[in-house]
C-alpha cells in the first residue's frame, strides 16, 4: 500500500467549471494523458476513504474533476520520459494527500488512505493575518486558512 501512495496527485477543485472534453483533449489524453498513468481504479485505491461519510469533503474530489483540471495545465505529467512523468504525478498526489488527510497514526488502512478528506485547514496555528502589513490589510472578521488540496502556508 505504501508504494502505491507514492503515486498520488491532484488539482480537483476546478472540475465543475471546466469545459467538456474537446476532440483535441481526447487525442492528447489518449497519447499522453494522465489517465493512462492514473486510472480511476488506482485513484480510488490511493484515496480509499475520500468519499467516506466521516470525511467532511465527502464527494467533493472526484477522479473526473482531477482529469479535467489537468487539461488546464497541459504540461503536467505529460513531458519528459515516462519515469519523470510518473514522479511528477506521484509527488503532486502525495502532497495533496498529505495536505488533506483525515487519517491518524492508527487509522484503518493507514493515515494516507484518508487523503482528500478535508477541503480546508482544521485548527490552524494562526489566522495567517499580519496586522503590521498596511498595504494589504486583513478584512476584519474574516477567516484566513488553507483551503483546497494545495494549502499554502507562510
């Protein structure tokens, strides 16, 4: 299971606003596509519990949305030799799994099987607001925290 988890990736949240697949997308997907390296079955295996009722993001991150989101980044996982392509996709999936995991050390199937369980940071260490920055002040009463599969921190 651990070796499969090295093969993780994602950008999902764009999925619902993307256009339908064009003939050009179909041709590129058939030749170079991410789905030729990450099948829907593998995706479900990697993110075993993403649609579990215990996950707050249950149903949010779909395989189809992941594939459609990759169309917005046509070089993602499609350039370089096969090993390079696989490493790029694996690194991305591992990162988003880490950022969105709902697992714990003794979680069923391990902590990383619970990747894509959250779509926003839980209990952030700070509110990520620096009152000393006058040029871009924080809005009063607003919550600042990581959101989505790639949660950047400062």
